[in-house]
């Protein structure tokens, strides 16, 4: 059975509603192991020779006098017992607690004083926030229950290496948390390969329980993790949200963490919590690498159970490192493409990722004429090179989080084939219907196909550009033909076609006999040439001395006739020289607008 110790000579009358303070000055106040002391007001140990030794139980009550526990002016407390304090804990002396529990069960309570309060077990109950105005050390268990411990600009030491040295009520939305100001720190001693949950968060503004999990993975066998939780934008510490490198699309700007360790070269896995319905979806983690935020690439995600966590692996070289949740810039799309192009209008497609809300296509060629004809915003676009094939194609998508991806680009090289040819036809032979076709296609042509009439002739390297000869069969009338050249580049699958309409002229025929007999027998009496399709013909006859003895001209060759006479008399039998000048219908300009034919005619009488 417990005994109740009432120190009457130090305590005012224990009447509810009145000032009842235990004030110990220059005395030793001892509470035995089985004893309980209930103080309806403050308990104050004041002065360097004042000692409180508690091996039992002490409880203060806020009853007019607040109910503080105070150690003033270097007063001394030796304690292995328990405390329940309804108001503030003030330590300006020497506090030596070897074991036992201190429970802060009131409303808004403070830890105050210029000395460090060292607890064995510390439990926070009651209502409202418990606030630090001094450094606190907890050597065994810190039990937050569902309360917030506001460290402010002080230090909370948790000296136990037990991974469960900090416990809290896990009820979702009502968890116990530890909040800090800019210069406040949580220092947790931990061992290698033991995952420690630090229940950081804050009720300032809106309530957030956003724990960090720290796992010492390599280096020293033990270390002290140093943590600050900032419940505001990193802009306030000049780690500006706008200063993100290209690895990031956005960062979580409502809170962030600062992490350090006693040995900053140790390596850690750090798990950061967020609640997407309240904070937004952030599957990545970013680190402030002054002067920019950058993504931590070695990371993973998991849920446990109400919060989403992002793990940053193998983190080291800590110098007050800031971390926050982030959304990294989506990877660039992968374009299905050939770096060569044959045709003015071509399709280009994204292979991965598909199904994003928007794909932005940009095309640039040498003269700036290329444009996207269709498919802007989709993963398949049609591009018109507008007569100038080749240049750059860029693609960037915007994902479901509204983040523009990195850009993929391809350089397109023009390997198009340009088919072209010309032809010649030598009319000097008169009756010729032979044409020569010359391939003038681009030099990357490696196959040429000639289509003439019903013929197909294939030419391959190295004979592609050799002259191609063709003889047209005609019936003597002027005829038009379609000649088509197909130029191919078999390596790249490119093709082009050139077509020309050519005219095969009517056949020009000339014939002159080599003898005639002007002897009056009505057979072979005259000499004339046979010529078809002519505009004009002239005939000249010369004797053996070169004297012109006959000439005539007409548009009909059969009308230009020599009857074998000279000056009305038949010439002597023998050999004479003729000369015909003929103008064909189909050739009437240039040097060869007329053709000359000379030969010998034998006059027989």
C-alpha cells in the first residue's frame, strides 16, 4: 500500500482553489519509494544546497498556482521515481534522473530553463502542444502519445539506440509528432542496419504528420542522426523552389527536411513521407545542392500504410542537407524514326511512352518552311518538309501531372532521289528513229528503270548513268510517246519518277537512181529523186568538167526532173554528177536544217 507524504511545514493548506506551493530552500526533501506527493500548485527547489530526492511519485495540479515543476538557482534533484506535471517544467539547476517516468499531462506546457533537462522516460499526454524552451535529453523512451512536441530552436536528444525509443499514437490524422523551428534539431542515436522512425510533423497552419525514417547502412556501427522539419516553403531559407535543375519538374513546397549526422561520411537510406490527397503526388525526392534543387536518382517508393514514402538510397556527405519530395522531369519520349527521309510528307511516331495528354512536335529545316500538317498533340504526327527535306524534329510530352518531359530530337538527312533525264535524236540520217536517253537523276540513285512503249529495262550500278538507246518502230507518221524513268535508292527505299512526252517525227526517206535512158522508148526517160515528208528540194546536175548543166527546185521531189538535155539537146552518154539539197518537214532550224546528197548518174542512150 502506498503512503502519501504531505510536507505540512513547507506547504500552504492543501485547499482546492487556493495557492498551494511546495517551496524547498536550503533543505532536503525526500519522497520515499512507496510515497506519493500531490501538490496543488508548484513544487520549487531553489538554491544550490536545496535538494529534492524523489524515489516515489510526485504530481502537480494547476490549481490557482499553475502546477509547475521548478528547479531554480542551481537547485538539485536526484530522482528514480515518477512525475506527473500539469504545467511547465523549469530547470535552472542540476537534474539527475536515473530512471522513472516524467509525464506532462496538462494543456499547453513548456520545458524552460538554462540547463538541459535529462529524462529517463518522457511521456506527453493531456491536451495541446508541449513546447521546448530548453534542450531536452531522453535516455530511454520518448512517448508522444497523440501530442506534438514543439522543439522550436532547441535540441531534442534521444540517446537510446533502440529503434523504438520514440513511440507515438499511430491513429491516422491524430498521430504524435515532433516539430522544429529553423534552428531546432532532433538528435537520435542509432545503430547500423536498424530502421528508426522519427515522427516529424507540425500542427502549425494545417496538421501534418510526415515522419522521416533513417537507416544507417554503412560506415560507423553507430551514429547520431540530426533532423529538422520545416513546415513551410524552402524559399524562406533561400533554397528557392524556382531554382530547380532540369532533372526536376516540381518540388513539394509546403514542407521539407534538413538532415545531417555526427559523421557526415556515413551512408544512409532516408525515407520521406507525404500524403498525396493533402500534399499532392510526389514520387521522387530532391536534394538542395546549392544553388539548385536536383533529383536523387537512386530512390524507390512504397506505402506504409496511410502515407506514401520515397526512399533515397546511399545518401552521404551531409552538410545540413535539405530534402523534399519532388516530381522529376519525365523521361524523354522515344521516337520511332529513320534518320533518313525520301519524301516531302512523312509520318513520325512516338514509341514510348504512349497515352500522355499532350505531345508537342516541332520541326525545323534549313529554310524554315517545314510544318506539322496533322497530329499535333498526339503520338503520331505528319510533317510536310515543304520542298526542303532534312533538319531536326523535336518531341516533348506533357504527362498527367502536367509536367513537360525532357525533349527527344532526331536529325533527319535528305536521301531523296530526284529523277531526271534528257534525250537526243540525230536527224541527219533522215530515216533514223533512234533516240538516246541520258539519266540525269541524283547521284544516290542505285537503280534506274526505263519504261518506253511496253518495254521495261532495268539498269543497276555502275551502268545507271550510261546512255540508253532505243529505236522506235513507226509507220512513217509523226507519233508521240510517253517515256518514264523510275529512279530508286534501294538502300533507303526511296523512289522518284520523271516523265517526258517525246515526238518521233515522220520518217524522212531519200532515194536517187544511178542511171536512166533518155532514148525515147517511154521507159526510164527522166531522172529525179524520191524524197518523202519534205518542205523543199533542189537538184543540180554537173558534167565531168564541173559545169552546171541543170538545176530545178520544188516542194515535191517528183516535180524536179532532168530529161537528159542541156540547152535543148540530149547530152552525151556517160557519167554525170548530181547534187540534191533537201529540207525535211521535221527539221527546219540550225545548221542541219537542210541535207545535201551527192552522187553519180549514168546517162545511157
